[in-house]
C-alpha cells in the first residue's frame, strides 16, 4: 500500500513541531526518517500512522484519507512499533503477540485458526518461536523489541511504522531487525538515528530539520558531507561502499 | 506462576468458574446458617425453597424469617458488593496501569463520605434512604470533579490518579470540617462506623438494585475486555491496535464510578477487596481480561461473604466493621501471594 502525506502541520500550543510536510511512499518501499533530536521524526511518524490528528493537511493510505477511516479498520492494515514500550503486567511472549490480533477480532469472538497461524508465523519471522511461553519480564531489550515487531506482524499489516526500533540493541540485533523489515513484503517507514544503517537498509531517506523536510532521495543523493554539516553539525567523509548506491559515512574525530 | 492455568483453554476456565460458583453458594449458605444463634443448613435450604414457593416444609416462622429477611439478603448483598468492588479494582488497575489502583482511587469514597456526613451531621433529609442518596450524590460529585480535572479522563493515567488524589483530599477535608464544626461525639462515631462499612441495614430492595447495577457493569466490562488487554503497553499502543482509547476510558471510568458509588452508598467504603482480589485472581488465571474479570468478580464475592461471616463471629456480642475484617483476613492471604509471586532474581 502507498502512503501519501500532504502539507501536514502539527504542534503543541504555540510550538510548531511538524511544519508543512508532504511526502509519498511507494508500495513495498522502505523509507528512512532521519534528523537530529527534536526534529519531529516521532511526531511525523505518529501523524502518518493516524495516532495524532494533524492541525491541517492530510494523510492517505492506499488512496484513502485516514481521518475518515475508523480506528479499528485502519489498524487492520497499519501497524505501529513504539520505541521500547514497557509494561509491569506479568504477560508471556505469546500473550503480547496475540494482542496483535485485536483489530481482527470482535468483542467476544473465539480464537480462530487464522489468529493462531498469524501468531505462529509472526513469532517464527522474528526467531522467537522457542520463547513462546517465556515471561515478558525475563526478556532482554533486544528480545522485547523483536516481540513487539512480531506483534505488529501478527496484525497482518500492509504498512508498518517503526519509531527507532533499534534503540538499545547491540549491532547484531540492529542489523537483524532492519534486514527483516526491509525483506518484509510491506511498505515501511522507519525513524532511525544511525545514518549508516539508514543508508544500508532504506530505499529512500527523508531528512527532517525543525519539523520540515530538508532533503529527500536515495541514500546516495541525500547523505552528502554538506548535508551532514548543515543538519547534524558534524564533519564527515562519505565513501562509496561495496553496495552500489549505499554510501558509507566516516565521522571525523575533529 | 502456574502457566498451566493461565494458558488453559476455555473449558478449563469454565470449570474453574463453576467450582468457584459452588464455593460461593456454599459460602452464602454458611453465612445464612451462622449467626447469634446457628440454624441448620437443611433448615436454611427449606426456608429458601418455602419462600420461593417450591416446598411447604414445616419450619419455625421465626427461623424462616431470620433466614429470608435478615441473613440471606445480607449474604447476597455481601457477595454482590465483593464482586463489584473486585471488578472495579481489576478495571482501574488496567486502565490506570497501576498496581495500586482500587475502586476508591478516583475519589468516589471520599465524596460518598462527605455526602453521608451531610445527612448524618447536618441533617439534610432524614432516614436511611436519604443517607444512601446523599452518599451516592457525593460520590458522583467527586467523580465529576476528577473527570473535569483530567479532561474527561483523557489525559493519561498519572494525571487521572493525581486528579483522584486531589478530589479525595478535598472531600476528606470537607468531611472533617463538617464533623468537627457541627458534629457531636456520637455523630463522629456514627460517621466513622459507617465509613468502615457495614452490612447491618441492608434488605431485599437493596439487593435488587445492586444486582441490576452489578450485572450491567459486568456485561459492559466483559464486552470491553479485549480492549482492556490492549492497554498493556499504554494508551498509544492501544490506539495503534485499533482501540478507541478515549471512549473506552470514559465509559469504563463512568461504569466503575456508578458501581462503586452504588456499593458505597449501601454498605460504606469497604477497603482492600478492590485492591487485592484482582491481584489474587491474576495470579491464578493470568492477566488477560476475558478471564480475569469474571474470576475477580467471583473471588471478590466469596471473599466478602467469608469476611462478613468472620465479622459476625470474631467478637462476641458485637459486629466488627467489615472493612477491618477484609484487611485482617486479606493481608496474610495477600502476603503469601506477594511472597510466591516475587520476581525470581
């Protein structure tokens, strides 16, 4: 499914956080959202996922204005993965992934074979099948993040929004999660901090600064020494890497 | 935790609930048999079937009257009140994502006591009916204030809890002010006794009202149980799972306020049940609400009936306030669960 945003504006009281953002994501594309702290990445992601209402502008998913789609209907094909969501409740891995079926079930409907298959498949895709009955509280940060992604997958979405899904993870799990998201057959928008990972796994990158789009394009087009200096205030060399079109950034120690 | 039970199928849950129901019936029968003078269980049974017109057994009229008019109605109201408070506790712990949430966290009991004090001390209205009405009005005034302070309960758990704290403080202060400036020692004692809770004055009409309210609340909550599960990781997460967060919160807060206010206005502010029973039930059936809510309600009912029996026999010649008993019986029981459920280091 495609995602289209037109002139999105959003703010808290007088402070403008997202200012006149328009973008489009093609079906199956993986779009990276990068920018310094406070540039509006998380807010934009929530506007796109329909978790916040824009002050003006609109978001269309698969050609439909999401403001006109019921919350439940929307979450049958749009999933959102928060950064490090936590709970005190004593739930198991399976309980958490089962929550992903919520939008597909009515208030009292039983657990169907389709639900079971979706949960089993989702657990398998993140490699947590053997942890199915383990208590959530005993998982490491990386495992929790993978379970959250499994829950999003159990929603059977066609569009997935991820807010810094690789935070707190070691490099192995960062790469593993991004590779998994890229290889999924769905449209995804990922807010990321690590510019090299963004370059490696995103088809296109949007650079946000002060709530506005500063640049948008392939990693090669966007990640230039000049942009890194202007937006992130660092000096860096950008090398061509073994993968065509996927530059590698080396930061100068200065 | 006993994974076998929390992961068991619907059949296992049904069996568990059925067994609890049998225990509840037995507890109610015992509560009806035990008292200042004990009545045999067969007499209890025949009295009930006589009153229902099923049998015509020859039973002393005085015993039949004690069973039907005094003890049975009292035991059934205790069961409903326990079920209602435990249900409210389970709902609020989920919505506020706080293990310490209980039915009175939204200021309902403080408001009810202010309303009751207005009746007892200031003499607004007269008679027991207006005491209940005063408590009910006070309870809803407090809930209204909390809803107002937390923007219709939409501004997040901690904000709502703080609004509840503010409302509780305000209404408790009002209660103290009225008692100290206008009350005498006897009235202060009456108020205190009322606040600790008592099943002394309840009769059949109370039962019918409470039954309707409890069944209504239970039905609404069961219908929203799936949505409550989605709150496990917070409001925004629930929204991303397709739950209309603001609507669910407001409806469930209103239902719990209605239920709590009804119970408090009938039997006073009985503490501890609403806090502890959901935790105990969660320990047995797991955290998912389609299982937790009925299990909490049944456990709360059994717990309250047993506590009422204890309150009547623990001290000779007098009844200990039920709120004292629920804590005395509940704390050791809860301590065991806390100890066994402690995080494994």
